[in-house]
C-alpha cells in the first residue's frame, strides 16, 4: 500500500500545513501549475514527488517536468496531466487515450474545482484535487489524500485548507 497526497495549482505557494497533513504519505503528486522552482524544490525536499507542468509554469519548471505522466503505482495504471478535462468534457488528446487505452486513475488539475468522479463509460476514476494555492478564482483551497493498494484507490479524504485569501 502506498499513501498519496494529491495537490494542484499551488501557484508559487506550498502551504506549511502540508507538513502535518501529508506527514504520513509516501509521495506527493502535483497535477500542474507549480508556479516556480522554489515551490517545486520545497515539495521535493519534503517528500518524493511526481508532478506535471501546467499552463502557468515557466521554462525552468517545464525543463524539470513533463506535460503528461503515465505510471504504475501499486498495480494501478495512473495518467496525470494538468489540462485534461473530466468525464464528458475531455481535452481531445485525453479523449483519444480514454477511447484506446484508459488508465485506472486519471488525474488533472487546471479547473481549480475539486472533483472525484467515476467514469462509467471508460471505467476509471477521475481525480482533480482543486487548487491549494492563493491565486485563482477558487474560494476554498483543497487537496486530496488517499491510498493505493492492490490496484485500488482507498481511504479517499478531501482536505479543505480554508479560504483562498487567508
């Protein structure tokens, strides 16, 4: 079993509370819009990190990260990108993947809206942790914490971090 902390849209801000909230996770996954190298390095110093770049990330961050990551974690096929859409509203490149080789778990960020949706059509779990940074149009900052065991997502928790402008 592997415990995961899932965040997105930090926009140059890694909340100090993650040191407590993610103390027991094995890895942090970041679904894009890290913001800057200082934020990326702060997360990397804290926990092992899997991350993709987002539309606000500059050249330095993009040289460190890929646009899309596909990997296996504890037997689950994971696909992560920043701009990918969600069930019923996929970006074209993601829709093609869903039609031909859907993962068990698809993670996207960008919308700043937390979503946990099972897509019955393509038989996978969609996760969007919302946004945990201080900039954007979201009202409440959010993240997800869960475990993957035997190819299944378990122990899903929604973390609310308070108002965007605290």
